[in-house]
């Protein structure tokens, strides 16, 4: 750079010198203009070269400075923090983290997962799952597959559009996609089971979702050159959630099972896991039932001596039981699989004459007999359908013996069609056992686990379809993130310079484009009713697709082939046998034999075979393998486009699957193939969060107390967008000023964290966390204010109710007291009236006493007592003991009655019982049956007249109001005298 500056300085000096020269010098300059132009061009080239050299020097210097601190490289949990972002720096960072046994790293919007090739149980324990699920901000934790799962789950909880989520797990074969999908399923099952609602149902669905995985892996995975548990089919699992985000069901959709593996295994590869599980895990009784002797070898079970972790029959059987497959169905499934193993040992010998059918080898007859017994089909018809084919000539059927190679093809076809139908039946049964009704679930989280990119020594139709699916997924990633995001930046007015990335649209046009592509030409070749010719098909490919740069041919190769430049590398495909696999013909004789099976399960698998065979014989359109695969793949891509995708890139550190071994060349190729470096660059320079103005204000408008109508929030007019944009800026200014007091939202400040476009606001994750934190703080404050107002209102209402109740109680009690006082006044009036009457009667008795005292004493002294005077009898209230006739005591004064005689006998009537009893109790007079003698001063000291007693009526004086004695506070008191009793006590 210093050299460039010096050259620029000298050039300016020369220009100034020229300008200050005279006219002659200028004329010389004009005369030498061509030479000057050449010199300027050479000078410009030198400057450009110097700039490039200086830029490369500075970049290399930055890389050296970055790589010097190797001790800190493993601390970079997000590759966007790497500076500068180059394949070398990214590779070095991943290697440092892998050496530190850190296997997950963020790369912008994606998660990079390195396969450790060894079990790490503590990394996926239940405690770790709950820790990530319960964390307020899981992004603050170490990178993990559970962060991606939790982010998708919280998007469903927050009803963020689009609400349905898809987790796309991609990578090469052996990179760890199957294990990652298994961890995701276990995480969601655990999260759903953490709720106490519908616990039994949730546990049942959780158990079935988890058990579907080992069952499908047993029937659909196999050991290949690149992976010991390679998925030989693609699956998309929908975890169905209800409105409460609880797991209520699940469904599985499968893609392109590699059924040819049943009858053909490449060198150093194995068949499906289920066959090895049967051979190694069967009991003696099961071996007898399945006709599998311990010492017997099978042609379709290569490398049976190799033991894998997946060779566990008990786990598969337990999964069948938990999914609801009864013992009878399990026995039928294993008998059918054993029959396929016996069928693989059947070999054919060439016929002695061309018109005769092929014979079986001596040892093959026993294997065919066991096959017929296990499949429960007639032996003769089974042998006939394998060795004789039926040709239709007009309305007649002609039987033609098959050659030895044709017999082998029909044998393999029989095994493939049985296994494929059995696999489809299992998938249907799994879906029926755990799929919920459409009314029970409203959202779903999809897990996509497809076969990884494959490149073998011999690649055929299966590898073409597998790599085609990976190309579609890579295009979805490119279109959704790399391409669409950059175009959106430009459309929204961001100052953005496009970052170059690898676009695989040309490769997809080669495979599936129109009017001419590999798929269209392959289907057209299969629809022609002629024998397949590999060389002729290669010539046609060269003629039709020579303009596409993604296809090439090796002119020196003897075998017909074509090479496709995929995003992950070039793959050479063998044309021989590709058309036959694409047709996938099933002879009708095989279907008819299987329909005659006595095995109910096998019979049900081919119950609709007549319709299919009739359709295949007719002139209807032939549905090829690649056509069905393309249609199912397009339906899958529609689902992915309607959901929010979350990408996880699985990386295979070494090709030999050795634990904790990092091969730089292997990793770099995968990083470049899946566009990780471009993703990091875009994520580091861009804004991963994009929210429309209306949605932003609906969620964060309360931070600045924004008051806008719903119509304004949902409007798309530019005038309203301007209003919304100013409101959004107000909200962002509040948040940014809290972070930095002098910070404002301007083009020169904080533009690395936020940018307001024309209709959307673009944010980084850090600013989004700040917004969420500020929103939670404001909501807490407003909730606190609402709670205070509500509590104040409740207290006021409670006080008002208490006062009203007190007034009501006081009014009722005063009314009760007034009613009682009225009764007391009435009773007092009655008492007073009776008392006056009694007092008047006593006065009358006293007067009679004074008048008749002497006469009474004289009569008493006589020996013969006369009969009692009627007047005295009427007035008296006692009877003398000497008088035999009883006298009723009615109203005499007590003093007079007691002074009348020394002994009296009291006789009471029922009418005056209470009155006399009260008088006697007050005078303490005991009751006796004999005489009662009283010493009086009537005659000894003179007559004691009753007139000496005070006269006058008894009056009741109420000194206080009765209301004062009302019980205003009704409390149970045992020692307090209230009411009328208190009045009487005060009177006394």
C-alpha cells in the first residue's frame, strides 16, 4: 500500500508540473498522447496488481494473526465471530473444538454437528434436555441440537408465522443424521411428557413415537461402506401438537426404500439389519419355527460374522409390542422374512434344451420347499412362476420358459416386492397406531431425515435419486436463505453487496428440467416397448444434454455411463440396468401366486394386486420409479416451503468412522459442498431477524406506548408504512438509549445491529434479546400497576361491603331490641295493673282485720269451735288446724295469716301455686306434714297491723334508653348481663 501511495503522490506532482508549464510543453504533450495513454494503462495495471497483492498480504496477515491464538479457538461457539471468514479459519476453529470434544457449533442460521463416532451419554441426558427447555434464553447456552429443537418448539408456542416448523437434517452418509433425528424425537417426547395434563395419553404417544424409530431402522437401515447404520430410505416425521403444545400424535412419510438391497449387496456391505437380528437373536424355538439352522449360511447375508450395535432383536420385538403388533402378526412377519432368506439360496441350472424350463440345483430344492412352507404358497406354482413366464398374444396366453438369468431376476423381483409391501404395511400400521385425528392437533414439527449424498464405485438409479433429493434440499436452503435473504436486503433498501455462493440450479435443470432432462429421457426410454440398450441411451443423453455443463462423459470408459457435477462433487452413474430398475416390473404370475398364500398377512399385502396387474397390462401411462419419487419429493418441498425451516448440517470428520479423528480434506470438501462458508459470511454481515412493521409494533409497541389502530398496523399502503416506520424508530430509540444513553437510531450509529427497511425492520440476535428483555420489563411494570389498582379496588369494595353489612346488622338488631322493649312495656303494664289490684285487695283485707280481730279471738277461745264464718272463709287464705274443714288461702297478707293461729296447715290450690311457692321461698318456710307453730307478738305485745307497711303503687323507672343495651357487636359473652335483666339489676 505504501508503494501505491508513493506512485499516486509522484503522479500528482507530475500533473502539477505539466499544468504549470508553458504552451510549448503542452504541444509536446499533445503530440505524445498515444504514448501517454499506454503509460497510463500500464500504470493502472500496476496499481491494480499492487492492490491485489496488498489485499492478499493483509488477508494472509489477518489469518496468521487469527490462527496464532489456537488456545482460544475452541471458545468460538459461533463461526460468525471468526474474523476473517475463510475455509482455513473455519476449518481450524472446528478442528480445535472437535479436539476439545465440543461437537456442536453455530454457523449463522445453521448448526454444524461433527460426528464423534463414539457414544457420549451425558450430552443427551434427561437433565440436559430439561435444562435447555426451562432456560429463559437457550441461545446463551453452549451450542447443542436441543437449542434448535427448543427454538422450533417456542415458535409454535409463540404462534410465530408460519407456525409449523421443519427441522432439516442434512449431510453425507455416516455424518450422524439418523442419530440427530433420534435425539430430536426423544427431546420433543420428553418436553411433551413434562406436562401433567393427559399424562397417560402423552406417555403412550411418546412411547410409540420413540419405538417407531428402532423398528423402522431395523427394516430400513443397513451397513454400507460409509456408515454402519445408513438409512436406505427417506422419512419425514410429523410430530402433531394440540393447542396446548402437547404431543398428541405423529405420522411418518417414507421415500424410496432401497429394496434392491434385499437381493443384492455391494462388496463390503450388508443387508438390512432385521435379517442379522433374526440370525443372532433368535431362540432355539424360534429357529425351529423359522427353519433357520444355526450352522446354515445364506447368500443374501454377507458379513454375517460382523457384529454391530444395531443387531439387537429384543429391542425390535419390544418396539413391535409397544406399537400394538400382536404375537400372531409378529410370527407372520418373521416367517415371511425367513422365507426370503431361504429364497435367496435358490439357484437355477441352465436347461438342456431351449424349449425346456430351467432346473433347480440339488440343494436348491430344499430351500425352495422351505420358502413355500414359510410363505404358505403351493410349491409347484411357486417354482412355475419363477421359471416360466406368460406372454399375451392377442386374447391368448403363451407360456415361455425363462433363461437362467431371467429366473434369477424373477426370484430377486419376488423378494423385493414382498419386502417392499411388508415395509409399507409396517409404516401404515405405525401411522394408524400413533396418528391423531385432524381435529385433535393444530400444529406440527417436522423432522426430515433423508439419505446423505452418496458416491460409490458403482452408482446406479438408487444413488441418482438419493443425490437428486440432496440437490433439492440444497436448493431449498439456497433459495430460502442465501438467495432470498440477499434479494430482500436490496428490496428493502439496505446497502448490501451480494456475496457469491454456489447455486445448484443448473444441476437441478439437468436432472429434472424440461423439456429435456435425465429423468424425462429415462422415463421416455422406459415407456417404449423395446429392450433396453445402455449404449443407445448414452448416445441420446449426449445429443440432448450436451449444452449443460454439469454433465460429462469419459470417452475412454468401456462401460456406458454419465457423470453429473453435483454440489457435493462429481458422481459417475452406470447406465446398465438403470432402465430396468426404473420400470420396476412385477410379473403378474408372482402376484397371483402370492394371492394364493394361506398366510393371512401375506395374502392381505397383495389383495389389490389384480387391479395393478390389469393396469400394467393395458395401454395406460406407466408410472416409473423416478416419477413416483419426483412426485413425493415435490410434495415434501411444498411442506418445507410452508413451514419455518431450521437447518442442521452434519459433518463426517473422517471417512473411516474412527472416533475423534479429524481429517481436514474430508471436512473442507463437505464445508464447501453445503455452502457453510457463504452462510457464515451472510449471517455475519446481514440481519437474521426480519419482522414487518405491523408485527413489530404489535409485539414491541408497548415499549414506547405506541397507539395505532389495527387498520394502520395491517395496512400495506406506503403512507401508513411511513407512520409505522417512525413508530418503530421510536421503539428502537428507547431500547438503544437504555443500552447507551447517547445512542440514537441513525445511519452512522448502531447500523450493525438494526436497520429499518421500507416495510420491515432487520435485527440481529443481540438486539432481539434486548427488545425481549425490555418488553418483559415494561410488561412487568404494567402488570404491577394493574395489580396495585386491582388490589385497591378490591379493598375498597371489601370495606364498602363491610360497612353495608354492619349497618344492616345494626338496623336489624335495633329493630329486634325495639320489638323486645315493646313486649317488656306491655308486660310491665300487665304487672302494674295486677299489682294495683292486689294492693287494693290487701288494703281491703287490712281493714277487715282491724274490724274483726276481737270477734275472732273470742270465738277461738270457746271449747266447742263453731262452724267457720262464711265471710272469714271467703276472705281467709289459711285454715286453722283445729278446724277440720280446709280453708283455701286466696289473698290474705302473710303477716295476718301467720299471726292468726299458733299452728296452721297450708293447703294450696292449683291456681295460686306459683305465687305461694315464691312467697314461701322468700320467707324460707319449710314444708312438713305436721303442724307448723309460730310465736308471734300478736297478743303478747299487741297487734302488729299491716297498716304500718308503706302504701302506694310500685312504679318502674327506666333511667336509660333500652337501645343503649342493644348488642351492637354480637359476640358470644358469658359474663355480661344485657337487656332487661340489666335494667332490673339497676332497679334493685
